[in-house]
C-alpha cells in the first residue's frame, strides 16, 4: 500500500507549533507533500531539515516568508527535481518532484490570485506555462501523482458559497475551464473524486480565517491529488483529516494499491 498525504502548511513553523510533526509521523505515510512553507532553509530548525522517519527535501522561495514546497519521503528517492524551468515561478519555490522507480510524486503550489489583479495575472501565466508540462508528464510513461494546492475549486460542489464566488479568484470561469481541461484532455484523474464523486462539505480542504468559516464549514476544495489513470484506478481510500488543525488547510490522505516504494 502507498499512502500519500498533501497539506498546505500556511507556514511550516506555525504548523510545527501546532503538533504537525507528531501527527505526520503517526500516519504511516510513504510521502508527505507540503506547500506554502513560508520559510527559507536557514530558517528551518534541525528537526525540520531531518524530520523523524523521513528524508526531507525543500524548494524554498527567494522571497522571505513566502511560498515554498517540500517533500517528506519515507524511502530515499532515486532523484529529486526542483522547479519547472521558468525563472519567474522557480524563484517562488512552487514545484518539487521525487522519483521512486517508475513512480513520481510531485508537490506543487499554484499561485493564488486573490490578493491583487497583478497576482491573478501571474496565476494565469503560471497556468499557461504549466499546462504543456502536465501534458508531457501524463505521457512520459511513468506513474505520476501531483499533490497540490491548486487554488482552484473546479465544480459547484467544491465550495459552499459557489453562487457568490463566481467572480472571485479560485472559482473564475477561466480557472475552472483550465482544470477541467487538465482532467478531460491532458489525461489526469482526480483521485479523491474518483472515490467520492458527489461528496460536498466533507471534501473541503480550506477555510477562510474570516467570518467563522471553519465553525460553519464554509469551505473550499482546493487541494487535489491528480494521478495518471492507471495509478488513480489503484486509489482505494481518500479522506480529509479534520480532527486537528495545523493550518487553514486540512491534510488530504489517499491510499493506493501500489508497491513501488518498498
């Protein structure tokens, strides 16, 4: 069995103080994909650089306190690849890939466009640049799973208040069409949705810090594991962990019947 967890930490040091490492160590995960580190390597304590039971890899943003992705791997990968080959977005620390035999696991952090029109334009640039890479990854002959905060809710069932958010970043028609194209044309499968095609409120992975969104479960499903079709068919269990909070996001846990990581 292969267990992969993905979580936007909203700051690794913040999540650490809320008990994330002990929980992570107890989950029996083979790979944990992390987004939004909000730290650079010199900021990380020794136990963050070498968490118990894992080999840790990080791709940090050049800007302090911003973005960044990580991979915690139970077994040492054959190779680790940083970045998508684009200077603008590689400087923001948004992509980290680990290869294990014929399997690749990717931690990805898609830009948010909610803070300003300029950041929304940057998000659209990223989507345009990354789509051909998604097509290539799907056809590379490897089994791949991309664990990401996509910052997009694709369908109406993916957020509580869809009607009032149709003109807001994360639920714009262009963004929804993009991820729809990723699934329909580029060949990727949403592993959670394959197992839970109609799930609504239990599928949310992010809640605003405003307006008691968590207490009222006014959430969005922004965190997906997209897998190549044959790997997605091996997904046997998928859940969002909500018993404890380490971030404004919740961990997405998916088990695959796969033995590539021994």
